[in-house]
C-alpha cells in the first residue's frame, strides 16, 4: 500500500525496486564471500626515531616487543621537518604501550610522512610543554 492508501501494482513495485540503488555489485559480493574468514591485515604505526625513542632498542623495550623493530626511512611532507626521517613500525598493541608509557610526562607529536605510499601521521614522543603563567606586576 502506498502512502496515500492506494495499492501498488506489481509493475509499479518492480519499477520502484529497479530504482533502488544496488549497494553491492555481484563482483563485490563474490569478493566479500571469498574473503570471509581471512585475517585482517595488521595495522602498523610509524614511530619516529627521535627524542626519547631514538633507537629501535628503546622502542622494543617500551612497546614490549620480543625483537627490535627494523629501521626504515621516509620523506616528511611538511617542509620544516628536513629531507628524511627514520622510523620503526609497531602494531596496535605496541603503539598503545608507548602511549601509556608516555602519557604521564610526555606527549605524542605527529608529523605527516609518506608511509606505504600514503600520507600518514608518524609519531614522536616529546617532553610535555609546560605552560607558565607570567604575571605582569
């Protein structure tokens, strides 16, 4: 029944169904069906080798990794960063351990870099900036 109380014919229903957008193509359904049960790719976070985490061994210790992560280099997107930065990749668990370690005394600072061919934030641990209030007497 339509909103004005009249009954729709089978032809009108067919036309309305054809106008409804198809959310997934046949190919998309097949790809989703084939991918079911496969593990999702592991997310990684680039940690810049600088400041408090200037070596792969320090990242290993803070992130709780069994081995030191490999060191890679990339190009920062922002001009003030220089020509290249060195970083290590850590997974979600390692990244969260680094954040927990840093949150009391330090802060995470990000810079845009090319990471696996995409613009991504790379993270550095820097001392927390102290806010001082100056009184004008």
